């Protein structure tokens, strides 16, 4: 099971290796309790994150997506997070036209030393997504076939 | 004005492989792209509200050849954008501009006249379009059948041209207020989602939206049909069709001039321009940037500022 | 592909809150997983041998280890694969310790989540390609930033090992904070006597180039091949000619300039040589206080200079240095103690900082080593020391212990008695932290032999009594009473914070720093002098407050790291770089435009423009991959397909 039905929601995190993934490690080392919903995908840099990965996650049924990178000016690759900030900001704006609440998607900056901040971000974001509730995945099949399968399975 | 335009083109023609404009199509209501090689071809040129196509779409494939192109204001922004992205060379393209009074939406006309057979005659004058078909005559006010994009047009004259014919017109509006978008987004999120589910379910995945888009320059390498990267399956489900529209819009963020070709080309009339309108507004609000005005500009998503003016990051 | 999954117990660290056996069993259902087991300590020798045996026995082509963070043991397990004859990059880790077992106690949720993380690791691994690193040359020169005792130690060790060293020092002399100290604990030996000769060695060593009064402007490049721009700030004195005779300082009429070396205890001159043992012993002009430079009058110094070294036209100069490794040793600065309104906030002249007191005690200081009250020049008979000023105090945003203040306060109490035998010293303290060799003995000597009176408690207020003395009012928590001590002089044991502009330097070096500006080490225990940026090392207090022996130890440790790095014939580049599929590339150049490293060139292939990645320049950030609309540029091991597969794996049903 990807998540515990009824208890967890599907929350995907894209974290840069150098800052936020390290910050999540620091939070772990410090034993900072966090909700269990979040699953982390490690990427080298927030600049690697094509906003379309976020879209894909929502299409496939993610209820929330969190991107976290190095603080502006602290990017391990100098500029990656600067580009990411623009792209993700515009994308966060965009998703409302799709009918996805912008609060389901957040991007933020957490450094490798900020274990406590990471705990706070995860906790608050998870609560934020739980407030919105689940987001139904977009059907993989056509609506007709979906209706047919739904009638077939009472 | 049309004659003046023809003369200008004829004068320039010897230096060019050909000039792209519009001619009459299979009937009087439908214009079609016209490739003018000889002076006689130029005589077939038409100019008016039926010139719906954005001919800039042809240009990237013609890179390296010397061609002319006739543009409306909106088309010229696509040309500017292609220049900015180095997909065409400025010295290879001769741009013929003329003031545009707006184009029609054939979808809207079809809604008025129905699915008629042969169109016998079309006339437009003084803001009225008269279509004679199957014996009946339909009079329509141009503003009722105008393409939506013309309602918020700020650039009726070519933003760049080598030859501009006629008198420049004042813009339709000073500012685009995105009322269409505001109206759509006045619905609750769930209704918006439901709306798109139904619309995307109707999509026949023909890619006409993409193929008509002057800035969909990946052509044969569109990620919609590749396995590496494998963004989409070839399944006929809602998810992949919806995802494709998101990909299309996202790839156009900061580049799209909202020329509306995607929506015009859609055979099942899905309002796919709305996605791009949303990005356009976000780009305008965040970076005060309009695509397709300055071939020398660096588009906002290929740039950054260490301290962004209009981005407020979430404080946890 | 045959994938083996190893789920680590990490003793009870993981097993305590994750059912590793269940995770291993669940893994067997994942695509292409043909072997899965739980293991006690995957990283231990038997653990690694178990992996190697399983690879051989089950003919595995790829391995997933579910254990701790890949930031810790990814290199370990890649070597394990290599020993088993597999390509080291056919490996993925699932972080089920830091990201699962340590952050929650719900065993069911943890086990489920751990299995999910293994699944995404498997999906990613299925799409991994064997990779081979490229080799490149090393520029065997090292940059040491900061000429305090840690930087000096690092520079001398490197230079002695035969490396060329470039040292950049912000002030006009090296020596750092240690040069300002009178004596050092716990031996009470003369600071400049032990540091001075080492400073001279820096100046004289043929392998060391010193840029004093200079700062690092920018850093580009990567491990083995950095390019550093050094800004030599204008001194208005030609140091090639200056002999350090000091004639100019004598004749300078601008006598209200700050004297930073003496911690602003007394005014200095606009043209200045910090102290007699300065290295380099050269004069520099503080432009904003120079009458010639501000008002175009005077010019005395130029007139009296016997070597004609003064140059009022001097400008900042940028010098480019190429190095293969960098040691940051930028030290600390004192916390801004004036935020403590209750201690006078800088208003009472007879409340001084510990470093100002050092200058007072020092024979080379402005009082010639005589302890005098700044207000009236009288010798104080009662001195009160207040500890933890800007340390262990959340209310001023400094929750940490600066570590060395207890010791230097004890030293200063001892020295006070030495200087003024009929004086009394009082020390207000929270706890005495004296864990070093001979340290506790030293603080006891201060109390027992030198009669320093230690009062456990915080000071609530310091105020003038109107008769020339200061009243120090505080709590004595051992007696449970309020105490008031009348003092002639109050010395604040001000805590340390990272040197000014440390965050800016960290950004140039692309290393992390904490909320106080201290640089982040690679691992708090196992990589104390490394950073997460290859080729950049730390020494001394820039990583966190520390005393002289610890700083010197780190200086040597950082030097050893650089020497070790340079002992390799060639360095290997990370092969996880970007790659262009030229069939898909339409030559729009967006990737080249955004690449932060200039690692993408536009070339022509059969008349078509195409992007090309320079593999040894590419650092693997993947910005190009996120920029290319048709996915023609992919980052190896972080391809679109891999990330998509991970997303899909997490969003099943």
C-alpha cells in the first residue's frame, strides 16, 4: 500500500540533495517527530525539478506535493534554486485553473542545518493537505469506461 | 489597403523564395494559407476578419530560407518570440504588417448559421458579417462572432515589421484584465476539476492544438509521443490527455502570446487557451512581462533575480 | 535485471520502529527484485560480505540497500558493489532511518512507508545505467582563507608538505584573534611569543604567497580546479617599498581614527601599523579618516616616508589565483554585547569586553600592559567578570555555549592578580565549563591560589554609583540571595559568533552555514573539517567556537585532507552528468543559456545547431534537464524517466 488508507494522504516531496535532504536527515538525527505521510524523492538540485513532475504527481493521485531546496543564494550549484523559485512560483499560480488548490503545492527552502525547520515544514504542510482532504486521481481511462467499471463493481 | 499590401509584396517578391499570406479557401467563409511565389499568386491575397490562421507557425521549418510573411498584430508577436528563441533568423524573414480589426471565430459563426452545406457568399462591412448559405442570409454583428482573443487585444498592429501598410489602429483595450479567467475561477475548485474532466474526456488526442501552435517547436520530438522521456502513455484516458494540456501550457509559460491557435484548431472546441491565459497572467503579475514584444528580451523563466520583486515565499 | 534488496536493522535504530523482515518480504513483490533480506548492520564487514555473497549467488545486477541516509553510506556501498564486480552506480539507497524510523514510533506506518521508499529505490535502479567516472588533473595549490592561528597552522602544514599555498587575510596583518591575546590558558604563556614565530614563518616560507588586507571576491570552478578572484584592498601604501619603520604613523595628524587591533580601546591614527610584530609589518591608510584622501589636505605621511611608499592614487586590485583546494579558516567575531542594556549597552566606559581587557593586559597594547580604567586611567582594585554575555542566552538568539569563555575569564582573573596584587576579582558564572586537559585544574587555581571569588548566578544590572564605581547586582543562586558588588572595572566575557560576512563567503564557496553564520561540516562527527562541497575544508572557529588547541588541531586536519586529496594522481569526476540526445535536440540553446557552469556548448551537427555537454565541467545539477522542453538533455541517474517512475510508484491505485 502506498499510504495507510484513512490515516495518511499521499504527499510527495522533491528535495535537493545538498540542503533540504540534509535538513530532513538532521531532523531525523535529532529525532524530531514528523507525520508519516510524506515520501521523499531525492534530486540533486531544486533546479532539476521540472514543475511537470509536480503536475504528474497530482494527475496520478498525489494529494500534496512539497518541493524544498537550498535557501536563495546558498544553492550548491549557485543558481539552480533561483530558477526553481520562478518556475515553481508561476506553476503554483497555474494549478488553480486546473481545479487544484494552490495550497496542495508548496515550495520552500530548508538548509542542511535546519532540522527543526524541516520538522515544522513537514508537520504544517501535512496538516494543510489534510485540511483539504484527498484529491481524486484523474482517471486513467475514459469517463464512459470508468462508469462501466464502476457499475460492474458494485 | 489590400491593393497597397499586394503592391508592397510584389515589390519585395523577387528577393524572396515566397511570401506567406491568406487566400480564399474552399468557400467564401474559409480563408486558407496562401504561398505566393509569383506576382500572379499575390493577386489571390485576402485581408480581413477571416484571416484567422497564425502563419508564423510555418516559419521555424523554413529556417535558412528567405521568406516573407503577412502578419496580424498577434501573429507578429509569435514572430518576435521565434526570433528571441533563435528559431528563425531576422535577416531571412521579411514581415508585412497591416492594421487588424479583429478576426472571427468560425465556431461562433457555426453556432449561428448551423451546420450548413455550401456557403454562397460572405460580405463584411460596418461591423457586420453577412453569410449567404443554402438560400438563407445570416447577418451577424462582428463583435458577437469575434474571436475571444480579439476582445482583449492590445496589439492590433504588428509589433515588428519591415513593411507596414495602412494606418495604425488604436488597441482594443489598454490592459488585459483577464475577465474570462476570473469568471472561470469564480467556480469552486471541484467544479473546475469536473469541468476539465469532461472536456478532456472529449479530447480526441489529435494534437491539432500543438500542431497549430507557432511556439510548439519541438515538432517530431514532442514529449507527448516519446518513450525516452516517457511522460505520457498512448492510452486514450482522461489523465494523459489532461497531462498533455498541462505539458503544452507549461512549456509555453513565458513564451505564449495567447494567439489562440490551439483553441481555434481544436476540432471539438475545448477551451484550451484558458490554460495558457492562466500562465500569461501569472507571468504578467509576477514579472511584468509580455511575451513576443521584444526579440532581444530574456524571458523570465530563463532568468532570475537574487531578490525577486513579486515573489513572497511562504513563511512557515 | 535482477535486483537484490537489503533491509538494514541498524541494530535497533531501524528495527525498533520498522519491521524490516516485512519490508524485505514486501520488496520481493516489486518488479525485478529476485532477492530480498533483512540484515543486522548492512554497512559492517559481515553486512557488506553478505551483499557480495548474494550478488554472486543470485547473479544480481543491481542492489538496493534500505538503511540510513545516502549522504552517509552511499559511497560505502558503491565500493561494496565494485568489490563484487558490479558497476558501483547500479546501486540505490532507501533512507529508512533518518526519514522513517527516527522520526516516528508508529510501527505500522513506518513499515509501510519504508516499503514504499524501497519501491521507489527499485524503480529508480531499474532505470540506472552503469557509469564510469572521467579523470582530470589537479592543480596542486591550496587557498587558505584567514590568517588566524588555524589558517596559519593549515598553511604551514601544507607548505611543509611541498604544496604551494595562497593565504588571504582580511586585516592588514595575520595573527587573527590570537595575536590580540596577552597570555593563553592553561599555561599562561605569552600569546605573541608562541604565535609570532609561526607568523614569521608564513612570511618567509617560499611556498606561501600572502595577500593581507585582501578578501575573496569570487570562487568558480570545482575541486581540483578552482579559480579564485582575490580583491587586494587599497592600502595607499606601496608595500613593496614600505619598511614598516612607523615614521608615517608618528606624524599622522588624524588621531581619532579607530584602532581595530586594540579593540577600539584607544583612538588610533589614519595611517597605521597594527602592532610591532605584525606580519606583514606594513602601514595602511584608513581612507575615511585620512585628511589627504577626504579633504585633499595634509599628506604628512608622504612627506616623511623615507622610502617614498605612500600612494594616494592606489585602487583596489583584483588578482586571479588558481587552486585545487580551499581551506576556510575565517574564525569568529565577538557577539554585539551592546544589546545587553542591563550591562550598560556600551554606555559606561568602565564596562569593557574580554578582548579589550586582553589588550589592556598586553604589553603591546595601548596602555603598555598596565591595567587602567578607560574613564580615569586609575588602576582598578575590584574587577568583576560577567560570563556568558551572548552565550547560552536564547533571549539574544545565542543559545550555544562559546566554550572558551570560562577558561579565559579564569586566566584574566589570574592575570589581574599578577598585574595588581592588591586587587580582588569576582566572577559571575552560570556553570564552569573546563573539560580540556589541565583546564579544570586551571580554573581551580584561579579560585584557590589567586582568590578569584566565583559567584554562581546571572547579573541583572550594572549601574554607576555616582562616585566613580559601578554597582554589579546579580543573583547568587547557590546562596539563594541577591548580591551587589562595587566594581572599578567590569569585564564582559563576550561569546563568539561567526566572523562578519561569513554567510557571504559561504555562498561564494557554495558551502552551508547555520543560523549563526558558522560553516557546516560534512558530518558532525566523522567529517569535522570537510564540507559538502568537494575540495573545500574548514579549520578553526569558523565551524563553531573553539579554543586555540582545537583550532590548531583542525588546521592540521584540514591540511592533511588537502595533502591527501592532492596525493592522488588524478581526480575522478562524478559521472552523474547531463547528456544530450542529439536526435531530440532542436538547438534552441535554452540549456546553454541557463547552465550555471557554462558546461553546455552549442555546436553544429550536419548543419543543425545542437547542444553538447562538457562532461568534466558539468556538475550534475540538472537545471538543463528541467529547462529542455523536449527532454533532449537528461541528467544521468536523475533522468525524467527515473523521476517519473518514482512519482508513479508513489501514486499507485
